[in-house]
C-alpha cells in the first residue's frame, strides 16, 4: 500500500503494515516524533525519511547530529547545567560574543546575539522555556552566507547578504546574488544530505574568510526568495523525487 498525504495517513494508520509506504512530510506538531517511531517499528517506509523529517523540524537535533560539520564549539544546550559548562568552556577558549538559535523558529526570528554567555545565563535563569537551544560563537569577521537548493538533478546556489542585520535571511531584509559553488561546498552539501537521509534539501552554509565551509542549518522545505525556481515548480520536483523513490522501494524485495 502507498499512502499519500496526512489525511490518508490518519485514515489508514492502523491498517498499515510492513513494507507499506507513506509519501509526504507529517504535519503533526506534537506527535510527529511518536508517529514516525511507530511507523519505523512496524517496518513502514517513510518518504521523506523519518530521520530527515526529525532533523528538519529541530535545530537542536541538527546541531547534535551534524556538529562536526558546523562551526567549532557549536553546542546543544538542554538545561542549566549545560549552559554553566558552556560558560566555562567558552571562557577557557576566549570566546566572547555568541549566538543562540531557538529550536523551532525559522526565518531568522529565533537567532539572537549575546555579548557574553554570562549575559545569556542571567536571562535564561528566569525562563525555563528557553531550553533547548543551539549555542555558537559569533562570527565577527566577514563571511559569506550561501543557500543551496537541491532536488534530484536540480541544483541552485545563491548568496544572501544584509548590510543592516547580522541575520542574513532574505526574510529578515537581506538580498541575494548568484554564487558559483566550490567543490568543497558541493561535497559538504552532499555529505550532510546523505548523513541525514534527505531526498532533497534547502541547505544554508557559512563560508568564512579563511575559505572553510560550515553548515548553518538544513531543511526539507524553506524560503525561496532570491531563487530562480518558483514554489510550484519546486514542489513538483520534490513530489516527483518522492514518487521515484517509492517506485524503487516497491521493486526491491523485502529481506526476511
């Protein structure tokens, strides 16, 4: 059986069996992880993969899984003890200004700059709902922010700039420019997508002044302001990609 879309999934959920295929990202906000775990335990194939859906929905999950691809000293802060430890570690490394990223906010709305982790700790102490979040050193020198969109054979790369805001998102007032990707950048995108089992992705990268590339975040879906492709065409490409993957799964015999 192949189930397409959330409505069909809810109707057929109890009847799905080993080898069935679910096409489309789950939109359930609070039960998403629970539903994905249940589907995986029953041997049901999720397209996009359950891992990519989980990572796409959580910046802290991305920072945990992709830490080696992100800026050095990127940390996931889950509780007060983690923040105290980060305060010690950052002071030991001489790191001053930092950036935090809220777990679920997008379009740059959850990105905040702090002069020091001590200031962040003082504020977070009065807000239990602040956790979890991602903590990173602030890149104070010039860097290039790049958005990479890849769906099967379609690939588009462009840079994003904002002269008046350290957040580079176009939604936060930035602008885009064509960008010619390097071999290193393409390799990083490919490695991250393979590790997270993303069938397609919007990947944000940081290229520092020394030429090093680091992952900022990755999502199954994202803004396309500044891109050449329009939303309708991009959605069509993504749907085709999932149908192609489903056709392959149907042909591959199950190993018992």
